């Protein structure tokens, strides 16, 4: 088999919930198909995951693999065995795939780490120690994520590269201008889990004077185990503000046109798709100084940065953004221009194509 000439690619994800990595995989499949490739998606999630309908509506084949331990591996192998390129996008998928990796020696296996979490427990070290023999290339979406992974796991002899995530750009007419009504709508997009630390956004709003709180809205898009905590805090401490939980929403225009400022409060981040998408919709960004956030968000250009869990600084930035609506507009324009120049999906796919074509060797 000449793996360098293969057109078929299977992207393997842990689910097709509304997350940045999952949306990126769908967009990447669309770009690959436009370049003459034959991508599909294998998901270990549920048959009713929201993005399955989105992917299938775009003509992307999705295979859902579920079942008891052992049966999952058998079904995965049936899905893998006819595909010359297996692109794994999740550590959880890598763990489940361990028993069948020795059967995949004739396949090109690419592993992308979309986050920068250390995964340094003994269990994860064993997973990556075993998988190292069978992974041909490992990719990261930020230099920080690459450095952390290699510091923990080694993998000195495996092909390693940083490939910036790209996004599908909305057309100019899809971008709704800011309302200019004296209010500030702040958006939070992504899973509601402890790592994302959205509680610090609500804490920052709670620090604002009451007359300022009345002019602030917070819009959450996503779900997760932290949602009840966020809802309770809102009810107890933010009676003066409007806080809306929209749940899962797959239509990006309905997400990013709903607010003027994206807030990213994470403890760790790779190269945030939410930040890039917000910039594409001409939205300013305020983000914690972690991972790739500082690469995307430039002070005095397209947004603000603050130290992780520093709600006082975040509150000051929110007040500044509310007082200077014209700054939000300027930052939004600059953000879209930057995405157009540096983070196109075509550029990302071209870089992955080089990885796919490099035959490489597992060790």
C-alpha cells in the first residue's frame, strides 16, 4: 500500500458534541473533500450527538462506535481496517484504540492533541508509552501543548509538529453589526467544565457596581457538569444582570452574532476555535493568559488578556469595554483581518496533507 497517495482519511473523535475540536473536524472534512480527498468521521459518542446531523447534512459519513469493552475495540477495528489514514483527535480515543494499534501497522496513524492539559497521571503515561510505538506523527495546536506533552512523555523519535487550527470564514454579510445600545453582551462558548472556569466570568460581573451590572448580559453556549453551579451563582449574586443559558447550538452565526465580547476564562487552552470564530465574526475577545490565547489575542489590537482566575482584572476590562463601544468595533475588525491572513482552513489542511503524505515510521 502506498500510504502517501491515499485519499481516504478517517477522523476519530470521542463524541460529536458542540465543542471546538468537533466543529474543527467537520470543517476540516469539508475542506479535504474540496481538495479531492475522501474523509469520514468515526465517533465514540452517542447516536444523538448534535453535530452528527450537521455532519451528515453536509454529506460527511459518520460511523458511531459504541458497546461494551472489547466489543468497542472490535467495531473500531472494523472501521479502521479499510482506511489507510487514521487521524485520532482525542486522548480518550487513543486509550480505547490501544488493543488494536498493533493491527494497524499498515496504516498511517496521526494523533492530534487539541488541548494543552498535562495528562501526567500514571495511567495516561502508560497509555502514551504504549501508543508511541504505533503513532507515525503527533500534531499540536500550540507550542505550549507540544512542549508540555514532550516534557511528560518524551516521544523524541516520533514526528512532531505544531499546526494552527483554521476555521471556515463566514461571509461578510453573515456578520451582524454591534447594536450600539449602551449595553454589553458577553459570550462564553464551550463546554461547562471546571477546566473552562466560567465561574470567574460571573464572579467578575458580580464585582461591578449595580448600575453597571444592569447594562451587562452574559450568554452561555454549551452544556456540562458545571452548569448547575453557574446557574445557582447567577440566581444568588447577579439579580441585576441578564444571564442566559442557551444550551447546545450548532449554528455559529446564531452564537457569535448574539454578543459583542467573547470571554475565555480557561485554565489551559490549545489554539481556541472559539476565539478564532469570534474574531471571524468581528467580535473582540478577552481571554486568560494561557496556552495559545496570547497568540490569538493581542493587547491593543483585537482584545484583552488577564491572568487566570483574576476576576478583579476581568471586571475592570468589562467596565472598560462597556465604556468604549468603539474600541470593541475596532478590535473586531482587526480580529477578522488577522484570521483571514493567518488562520484559514485551507492553510491548515495543506499542513495536514504534508503530514499524511510523509510515510514516516512507528517505533
